[in-house]
C-alpha cells in the first residue's frame, strides 16, 4: 500500500481496488489523503485492524471494506464533522460493539456490519438517523429487545432492515414498523437505468453502488446493486415473541418479509394480502395459529411462500399463485388440508364460518352446537311421550287424532245369590 504516498496522489478523491487478491494491512498513509471521498477495498484477502484514523477523514463518504479478514473493533472516534454516507464492513471478523460516535455521521444512508462477531444490545441511537435507508446487522451476537426511545418518527427513510441470525428477544418492534414511512410508498423506477439503484455515487470515472446480502428461502443472495423500488424486512432466526401486527399491511412497498424461526403466535394478518408488491413471504417455524387468510391469493407477484412448521389449520386457499406452491410451503402444519397436500378436507375441515355468522351467534348468545343438542334432546323426549300416550290410550282426543283406537271400557256384572239358594222370577 506504500504506493499511496506518491506525490501525484496527494489529491486523490477515490480509490477502488475491490475484487482483487490484495493481502496485508491497510497502510496508515492512506489517512494522509484529506481529499479522499471513496475507499473501496471490498472482496480481497486483507487482514489486520481497521485504522482508527479513517474515522477522522472528514471528506470520506464511502468506506467499503466488506468480505475481508479484518479483526479487532470498529473505529470508535468518528468526529462531529463525519460526512459518511456508506459504511460497509460486512463479512469480517470484527468484535466488540457498534460505536456510538457513529451517530455523528448524520448523513449516513447505508450501514452494513453483517456477518461479524459483534456482541452488544441493539444500538438504539441508530433510530435518530433520519437518512438511514439500509441497516444490516445480520449474523452477529447482538441480543436483547429493541427498545422504543420515544422518537416520533424512527427510521423514516429505512427501506431495508436486515437483523436476522442474532439473539434479539422480546416483542416485535411494532412501533418502529408502524413508522417505516419509506416502505409505505411504492417507488416507480424510471426508464433511465442509471437512476434505478440505491446510493449511486460517482467519483471521477468510478461509479459506486451499495450492495447487500439477503436470505431468500434459506439461501444467501448477494445483491450487488439495490433497486430503489426494493424494500425488505428480515427479522428471522431470533427470539421475537407476540403477534404479527395488522398494520404491516400498510407497508405497500415491501418486496420481502421474513419473520421465520422466532416465537411468534396468533393468526396471520389478513392485511398482508394488501401488499401487492410482495415477492417473498416466509413465516415458517413459529407457532402461528388459525387458517391461512384467503386474502393472500391477491399477492400476484408472490414467488416464494413458506408457512411450514406452525399450527395452522383448515383448507389451503386455492387460485392464482397459490396453485404453484409445493408441499414444502405447508409441511409441519398437521391441521392443514387440501391441494397440494395429500390430505383431503372433510366437512369438519372446511373454512370457518363467515364474520356475519359469528356476529349473529354472538348477538343471541349461543351458537349452532347448543341448538343441535336441543333438537336432539327434544326429538328423543317427543318419541318417548308419544309411545306412552298410545300405550295407555289417554287422552282419547290425542289418540284419535293420530289414528289410534281408544281402549273399550269393560263392564262387569255381579250375579246375586240368595241365601236360600232359590232364584226369584
């Protein structure tokens, strides 16, 4: 890296040496480049510790060191003059915590520190970053609940939240999800392909795009460019509890939702059927109950569906995209029936009664089961009573009404015997 000290590079603004076979440490001489705006050393074999002095480069806007072998801690002295827009340290061996001094980088738009060994609580101060669009904390050792620090509009610009494969616990961060304003509006991408991707930055003749690693159907997929129209939430492989909030159906821009491998309970919200942009839905390995909402068949663009290993019951909705999913999407739900499963649906497994029926039953205070029991008991009692009436022949008018014959009254005559044995004529 000593070549960076050459005089002709004193005004260097961008350096991109990504996807090479570079090894060794980052030379401290790089910190002498006060005009440096972009440093991209991603996808190499570099090692050592990340120089602390990089956090003091006030002109630096992009620092991409992903997929190397850097160890130690993240620089902890980001100054109040920090102008970082992208910090990507994904896929290294970094430990410790996420330094709070990063909150000085008020213009930060993409923060990716996934696939490291960081061990800390969820950094609540991140919620104050108004321009943050991409937050990736996946595959670390982060733990505890995601607390609400009483900010009116946390994460208003966020379109990608990837915090899977940690030890986060407690309820789902409902107040945060409800305020993901950027995910509520579907972005129409224009015809100019150069404007279709997130965090596009040009320095000289170099063009930089943010990248992110996503998990789709259990497979990690690297997106080298992030579409402006892409919105994704991945909270999988944690210990989140509680029900899925119904207002998640307001996030109209969502392309992917992964809440699998948690401890979620309750029904699948019908409002998910409103997410017309949805392409991937994974709610597997929870304890969700109830039926699969028929509203989900409205997701015409849904290419991946995984509802396996829950406690779902009833008939699988039919039609549109649902006719394309295999058994794998539903396995582990013993109460489900219908195509594509081999288990057929019987009368007792039909879809539940409509809302109007339930309201009617509640209005009168009883349902169909007590009524059926009443009819059965009444029938048995009536048959028994009728048999007794015909047997004894009373009352006569009722017996004759049903075509029976009343019993004849038998008159007995007593023959009088005289004491003298004679009979008077």
